[in-house]
């Protein structure tokens, strides 16, 4: 029986929180496309650059004995086999968040009997306090 989007997203978030590179790599479509907005401008990238970014992030967290603080803000069904998860993420060092958060709009598509991340839009450098309590109505979540 195929995984619901809810089941998939819970698994995806756990893989992220545990910095499991090989498991994360398996969830990203080879056709993945992304845009990141930083203080220095706009960065567009694809699959290979995404893997490099995950490697750097996961290594940083492991080397600093830090933890990911990933929060689900909402889920939007984009169509029959596509959902967007809106997430915030930052890194905790000694239980504190010295870094600003990133706001992620992650799009996943059900293809070839599984969910794959196909697109991403990221706003970097968002003050953590600006995201506290932010949520989106989740009544239209694709769970079947």
C-alpha cells in the first residue's frame, strides 16, 4: 500500500532531523529544481547542488553536535499527486538558536510508487521570532 503524504512527510522530517544523507538523497528527484533567496541575491540550483548542500548541513550539525529545529507550518495540496510542505528550519547549538531560520516551501510529487522532492523555494535569514506561532490551515492535506 502506498505511503500517504502525511506518512511520507513524517519520515522525511525524521531523516532531516537525524542528518541521514543516504536516506535524504533517495527522496530527492533527479529532476529537482530550487531557488534560494539570500542576502546576496537569488541562487537557482538543481539535484547535484542540493546534495552538496545537504552534505554540508548534515556535516556541520554532526561536527558541532548540534540539532535541527524543523517545524511544520502547513501543508497545501497542489493537485492529485503533488503537495507542498511549508517548513521552518534552524540549527540549535547547546539548545539555543544563534542562527536565523530558513523558511522552506518544499514541493513533493508521487511518482513511481513513492514521494519525491521535486521543487524548493527557500527564504534564508528569517528571524526565528518572526516564525513563532505561524501556521496554515491544514484541512486540505492530502492524506490518502
